[in-house]
């Protein structure tokens, strides 16, 4: 069990939960915060609506699972309000499309909306715009919790390639 320390508006809460993502961040010595949600979140709008404490919508990121014609799985991590530019991405991974919900669950072990980029075992592409933020937050592997951290620390925890993948 990972004990997660949380600081909100000067108050201190300690929450006991089992989150593989939080455990990994602790093992790597990365500063992070767990974001608690009151209900299951799937979309960026859900995260904002259900966060127990205020969250900056511009810091929310998402992990999109893609599948190519040969059934190879990839992941793209980008800001929550951004959309994938498939013509840009095609130059990097070839032609791919968004995986169906059952394919997401099969590839990641969790349902769409809870995918944690830190826990993936597939090629991961991070959009360069993610690094323009001071803090980012994203799925923890559990629909009721998110992770917030500095994008500068992503390389301490996972392997990825930085790409220009978002529509502008």
C-alpha cells in the first residue's frame, strides 16, 4: 500500500490507497500529487467536474491508445484539449487509428479514461506541447484518481519520444 501525502490550501490529508503509478513515482523520487475525484472520470470535462479540489483544465493531459493496420499498439500523450493530427503522426508511426474501448482495455489493463502513461508497455509518443506546462495531470490507472507532476520529470519514470502530434 502506498500512502499518499496531499497538500491542499495549507491543509494536509493522508490517504491510503494502492496506486501503481504513485508507487512508481515514489520509487523514482519524483514529486507528485494525487488528485481525488468524487466520481468516475473518463473525459477532461469529467476531471474538472469531479475533482475534489480546483484543477487547472489547461494542465490536464490524456493518453490516447492507437492501433495500426498490423495490430501494433501505440500511445500518444497530449494536452487534454488537443486533438491528434494524424497526418503529422503518420510520418512517425505510419497509418493508425484510435483503438476501440475493448482494445484499450486489452492493451493497458484498464478502461479508457484511466490509462496512465507511466504504466504502459507500448511505444509512447509525447506531444511537445506537454512540456510547455509547469505542471500536468493525467490518469493514474484508476478512474477515481489522477496524478499531477512536472512534465520535466516524465523522463525519470518512462521511455518516450517527443513529437509534434497535435492539431494547431
